């Protein structure tokens, strides 16, 4: 299950957001050792978790625990690539009303490898579906070089926006994904397509 909408009354609401921010802390701070702010010792939030953000949150259908999530930001507002990492883009970071940024792609570490793969495929499909239903033609983002290699094999059209750069302990690259009528067929060809019923969570400052 993926949380949809604008904090719809039947959505899990802040419980889903708390699970996502807690998982982000486990993955990006505890495991990957990124230097990021922590709220209340449990949650990873940064300056881009604003009312402009949209969150896709995959929840277990039985106990509603977090399985996977991603943050989407309009490039017409402050976002990671445009504000922190513009140097990764040879021709400058792309912007526009139909260009959004993907960041904080997070797979819950408590899952088995098979569960993580299933959650990854469901989240990738949700990201494509969300774009097709909301006037988004392209995504941009930043990825560790090895993760970009995986992203580029999912079946959608994906390219780098500049050369790989060394950032602290890893190599990172900016990328662009095109979303059009060929995207879902491409995901199907690679076995990545895994549709779910969608709900969407708005950004904002959640009551944690």
C-alpha cells in the first residue's frame, strides 16, 4: 500500500510520515553515515522537507510498517540538486513545472532481500505512475554511482547530467529520467513493473 493524497482522512497520515523519517534515519545516517540533521534522535529531516514536498510511502498492508518511500520536489522550489549540488550538472540543474526531483529513495532495512526487491519495484512503478497522472515529464536526482547503474536498468529512459564526482566517501552523479507513454512498457519489459493502488502524502512540517 502506498500513501496517496493530500493527507486524506483515510490515509495513515503522520504515522506513515514518522515511519518514513525513522527509516530514513536508519538508512542514510546509521548505515550510510551521511552527515544529516536528526530530529528527536529518531527522525531524519532536512531543509527540503517542506510543504512543497510530496511523499510516496509504501506500507505493509497488514501492520502498516514502512517498506519504502521517496520524496518528490518541484524544481521550481528549493531542492537538493538545484540548491546544494548544481555543480554536478554540466549545463546547470534542470528546472521547470514538468520537471521534479526524486530524493531520499529509501528501502526499509528490516526487510529480506526479496522483500526489498519487491518494495523497490513497487516504488519505482509508483514514481512513474505519479508522474504520468500529475503532469510530470521528467525527474532529476542525485545518486551514488553504483545506485545510478541500477536506476538506469529499470526500463525507463535515464541519462547522466554530468560526470561522476567524489563526495566525501562515495562517488555521486546527477541524473535525468524521462517519463512518457513508453515508460510503463519499459518497466514491464525489465520485470520492474509492480503496480499498486496509490495515495499521496503532502509535504509540510509533520507533527512527530
